[in-house]
């Protein structure tokens, strides 16, 4: 999304509106990335909200074109921080917070499933698409964290190799390596579900 005004620095109202538009444009995808990585809906919502807040507080003055990679860098940092916290808790407290609570509310609607998409005409087509999405989500959770992050930023978000490198604070070569490995693992895991 390009800067719609080009003069945000001269008008605080336009900057605020541009930031609101930007955050609205990334919130669903950011949530999908966070919930896939963290497997906990509440944690994912918290992380996305924290990332948005930090972008507004720390980087609203930056040019509009820099917001996207900055936002995803913040999001990935917060996801990584939570993974480290969980690892520490498992090691020293025996707390396995990365597993979903099986006693939770089964009727709660999944926000990812509520995202608008192309409507199917038959129940069979809709069921098949839901099954394929479920298989892909499961395959993504099996990827190592860096490969998972690269895949989601490159494929789901459409970030370039350079933007992904900025978001993940690594070299473009690392992005290419992790992305290639992720694709190989996904092809192996998905088997007949993989489409080139």
C-alpha cells in the first residue's frame, strides 16, 4: 500500500489517519502469523496489539513506506520473546504453555476462519478447502521458528527478500536459505497437498 497523501509530516491528522489505515490493513495477517507461531489465540492477540502500539509510539514519525517492515520486525521480536519466555518457563517451572488447553471453550469462533475469502458454491468444495488450510497450518507449526517466520512473511505477507531481512534482523542470504529450507520441508510434509 503506497502512501496515500505524501504530506503526512505536515499534517498530524493525516499521519494519524494513515497510521490507522496501515494498522487496519495488517491486523488480520499479523494475527494469523502470531497465532500460527504461538498456537494460543490470546497470546497472539496480545502480541499483535503490543506490536501495533510499539509501532505507533516509536515509529509513527518514520516515512510511511518504512512502517511495514518495521511492524513485522516488531511482531517477530515479540513472538521470539514469548518463545524464549516459554522455553525458560518449561525448563525451570515445568510449565508447558505452548499446548492448547483442551478444556477451553470449543464453540469460540476462530478469527482466522472468519477472514473474508472466495465463497465456494458447494459444501464439498468448502470442506476440502478447510481441510487443506488445516493441513497447511499443521505443517507450518512443524517448521523451525525462523523458517516459519520467513515463509509467512514472504508468502502470506508478500514481503520482498529485503523487507523480510529487515523485519527479521538478518541478512538477505539468511532469508533465502530459511525460505528454501521451509519450502523443502513443506513439500515433504504436505505430500499430495503441495501445489507448485
